[in-house]
């Protein structure tokens, strides 16, 4: 088979005609696509700001930890501020946690009693 | 097919008039379905692939830069969709469309043999390694226009020329054996 034969055969390929409903089928999909709500964008701003806050805190802790042995007045002051802030945060967390835990336990108890009463056979 | 019609329709679609996309579909459905058919040799699958290509074109319309003609961009998007689709599900089985119906007696034997040979050649093209297959499909689809094939594939013309040359070489090497092995059709 010569190169010309190959060119002739491959360039005179069969032509097909799209089905009669092809356009409407495509347009149906396009309309569905157009009417769909836009995808929710990824919250990059929140992610970046969250990472920045976490990094800032981590750096702050690291810096206060490293600087402690050679404390100047400024370092000592900032460390004191950090310690106080941490202590307050811990107290608040413990306080809030205790309240939440107690509340949850009471709620569980009430829920259990209520369920048992519902489930028990009435005489 | 008019360039200005395409551009006008694109503007209308981008302006929020979704129905204007129908003009684009009507004008380009036949080329896109036929290009898909050359990639898969299955009419039903060709239509599905072309439908997916149109949907992709619709989504990507805002990214069409006016430095390329709309049809060039359209073929590039469609080619990309078809190649991805064939990577996902390669062609393998002989589609029902290609199974020959019984012929009436009296059909010339030579014509049948030519038809058989042509079909074998087209099937051999699909069996080529992907990069040669794609270059050859696009080259012949665009009436042997290398720049057009290169634009559709997003490749330099030199690369397309090299791939065409290598693809033809492989086919010429394998075709004699394939043509000799094909079943001979009995004519009455």
C-alpha cells in the first residue's frame, strides 16, 4: 500500500449525521447546568487567616519559651502577659468545660429516665 | 459557518442568554460528532462524547480568548475531551454499527474488497499508540492540514509532522499483514 493509498483511504472517511434529538439533548444539559446554583467556593480567606493565627500563636509560644532564660524586662513582661492570658484561658476553658459536662450528664440522665418510662409497660 | 455568528452567540451566552448556545450547537454538531466518531468508531459513543464536549465548551466559554478563532478553540476543547474519554474507556469492542448487513447478490466483488480494506486501515489507525493515533486522526479530519491539526492538539507543527511520519511508517509496516489476515468475503 502506497502513502497515497493511505492518505486517500483515511481522508475519505465515513461521515455520520447526528441524531435528530442531539441538539435538544445538549441544550437540555446546558440549561440544567445554567440553572444549577454556582458551586460554593472554597473558603480560602478563612483557611489562610486561620493558619496565620495558628502560626502567630505558635511563634509567640516558641519565642516566649526561647527568650525566657535570657529575659530582659520586655521579655519578662511579655512572658507574664502570656502566662496570665494562658491562665485565664485555661480557667475559662475548665470552667466552661465543667458546666458543659455537668449539663450533658444531667441531660443524658433525664433522657434515660424519660425513655425508660416510655418503654415500660403500663399497668 | 460564520465567525461573526459564533462570536455573536458567544457574546449573548456570556450575557446570560443561554438559548443562544443552541446556534453554536447546530452549527458545530456535525463536525464534533464526526471527529468523535473518528476517535471511537461507534455512533452512540460519538454522540455522547460530542455532548460532553459541548457541555465543556459551554462551561469554558468565559475563558475563550479572542486571539484564536472560535472553531480552533472549539476543536481543541473537543479533542481534549475525546482523548481523555478514550484514556478512561479505550475502544476495544467492534460496535454493532460496523457489523455488515447481508448484501444483495450482484454487488461487485472488487468494491466489497475495497470496502473491507478501507475498514481494516481505519481500524488499524485506532490501534496505533495514542500520540500517533491522535495526530493522524486530527490531520485527516482537518483535510490534511498540519497547522490545523497542531492547533487542535495544542502541539507545535514540527511535533505533529514527526508523529504523522512515524504513525504512517508504523501503519505501512503492519498493514500488509493485517490485510492478508482479514477474512475474505465470498461473493455469489
